[in-house]
C-alpha cells in the first residue's frame, strides 16, 4: 500500500516522518514499522485499541455505523439471502461462487465430514463432565496427529485440504463432544443433509428413535453460523494469526483460536448471558442487576452488552433479535419468559444514562443464546457452536496471512517496569 502523505512525530527537538496509509474503508493508519529503528521508540497500546495488526481483505467492521461486511457484502444480505456454506466459500476465496463452484465446494466439504475412527478413543479419555469447549480444543489440536498429510503450511494444496477438513469435521467433533457429555452414542454424519441440518441430527438423534430436522430450525441455526463466521481481528482471530506466524500447523492454530474464544469477555459471553437472564428470572428484578452492572466496586457486567468496536449497535444482534422472535413463534413459545426478560433488559439498559454514555448496546451474544436454547441446546454448547461457525473465518485469516509474502513472526515488544540491576549475592546475604 503506497502512502500519499506523512505524519510528523515530534519528540523533544527531533522530528520523524511516518507514512500514513489509506485502506479502502476505515480510518487511515500511521505506519510505525520503522519507529524503533529510526527513533528508538516503541508504540504503547495494550489491548490494541488503536493498532492495526495487519492488512486484510476479508471482513470490515464499521463500529460507528453498525456495519459488518464479508468481502464487501453486508452481513444482513448474506443472513437473509445466502447459506452458511456459500458464505464459507465467499470468505475463503473472496467471491460468491457460481452454481457449479458451490456444488463442487459443498461436495468437497461433505466428503470430509467423518473423523478418523481412532479419534473416538481420544474422546473417551475425557471426564464425562468435561466442558465441550475443553474437549474440542483438545480434539482440534489432536487433528494434527491424525492428518499428517495436511500439516505442511508451505504447500498450498495441503493448506487447502487442512482448511476443508476443519470446516467439514468441526460439526462432527462438536456434536461428538455434546453426545459424550450427555452419555449418548455418537451419531455419524448424514451427507445428504445441509451443513446445519446434519449438525442438528448428529446432536439430537438417538439410535432408538427417528429424527427429522425442522427446516425453520435448521435455517435459524444456519443464520447463526453466518452471523458468527468472521469478525476481523478480534481476540481469537488475532490468536490464530499470532500462532500461525511462527509456522505452527493449521490444526494447532485453530485450536489456539478455540481456546481464546472460550473466555467470557469473548465467545463465552453467550453462555454467561443466558445464565444471567435465568438468574434475573423476571422483569421486576432487572433494576437490581442494572444497579450492580453500574457499581464500580462490583465486577458484575451485563453479559451480551458492549463491544470494543460497535458503538451504536451490533448489526448481528439486530438480526438475531428478529430471529429469536420468529423461531419462538414457530415453536409456539412466543411468550417465552427469558425472551421477555431479555427484551425488557435491553429496553431499560439502552435508556439508562450509564449505558448510553459508554455506548453499550446488546451484542451478538445477547440473543443467540435464547435461540440456541429454544432449539434445544444446553448453555455449555453455545460457545462450541460459536467456534464451529468462526472456524471458517479463522482459516480464511490464517490462509491470507500465510500467503502474504511480507509474513513475519508476530512479536510484540513491552515496556519493562520491573526491577533492574539486582545482585543475587547481595539479596541472599544482606
Ligand atoms: N456491563 C456494564 N458495564 C460495561 C459493560 C457491560 N457489559 N461493558 C463495558 N462496560 C463499562 C466498563 O465498566 C467501562 O466503564 P468505565 O469507563 O466507567 O470504567 C466502560 O464500559 C468501557 O468498558 P471496557 O471494558 O473498557 O470496554 P472494552 O472495549 O475493553 O470491552 C467488552 C468490550 C465486550 C469486553 C465489554 O463490553 C464486556 O465485557 N462486555 C460483556 C461481555 C460480552 O458481552 N462479550 C461479548 C463481546 S461480542 C462477541 C465476542 O467478541 O465474542
């Protein structure tokens, strides 16, 4: 990217010219790559609130306008008109597929849905009550031990096969983690079903009964997958990129992303949010929780509220709010008490000065848990479903990084504020 203008940094009586780069959307960025070598200075930005860590062509978030684009397409259009498998193609390859390309891609994902049979032994090594996130982090990492022929990151064909394998097998792995945790036998994938319907069947079918996926429900789940598919350089994606920058194999990198996603400030918020809504229980208890969220001496936060980038609204939350209404009416549960608490909590919080001042609005995790719970998933499955959806985004970002000729190992610096010049002998024998 060429720079058309410079920024001048003045430190004492010295001036440094720094190029200003202009992306296709979003704020310009000051290129500080030569700052240390030319000025012996570091930039200090914990939490990366003002730092662009890479150039990317995949996803764009406009936090002020509440826009989210995948390869230039608004997520609202994709959620209404596309399918998750088509969105996977779009994120991976940059353009929407033709009908033939889509069919070929779907076929290549479908033929990789089964996992190596010995992997079932790996599952059985976990405690029965293990959280499915703990299981899928371990099993994703273990994939590099099962699929040696797709771990050479310098080979584009191996990168491609590893990518398809992860997108195809993660629903099977997540469903197996669920089945294991509830003591039911594993269900093999059924390749004639859609991606979402196949996942539902692997989670809810039992050998003694037939199981038919309701199209409205698999469509709602597909929409959840689309809305979670990528979100530019969030914590888990940055983790995947950082792990990948050392040349680690793709399965290890995605396992690192899954581990990061689990945290309650990130993908773990959907589980925490539903737990919170159940704890609130009824609309008349909302003021008590709002009071706690505002109290600086209480570490309680409204889960599913606030976002580092979205400062007006999260477009994904808007779509999921509509989806929650639709799916609960479809299931004959339009008066669901938890949905009532959520709607009322949103109404009270967005009107409250504390939340307005800090520009805190419902995020993607606020309504997704209500839908997943209505479909029949327990809270422990919410973050694994997020991981399943985000895998394609992580892989697209990882592939983009590996193919970049400017790839360098990620290695942040620090401001050391600890002791210096201590002497072992003097400390031991004062
Ligand atoms: N409830 C109450 N207060 C909040 C909340 C909340 N959910 N979120 C932020 N604040 C307050 C915070 O206390 C701070 O107040 P003050 O200026 O008085 O100290 C101010 O708002 C700014 O917060 P911050 O922590 O500096 O903001 P951040 O950009 O670092 O954090 C966040 C963003 C998403 C981690 C945070 O809003 C949060 O913890 N939300 C709840 C967890 C959640 O829903 N996470 C899902 C995020 S979206 C999906 C994903 O990323 O996976």
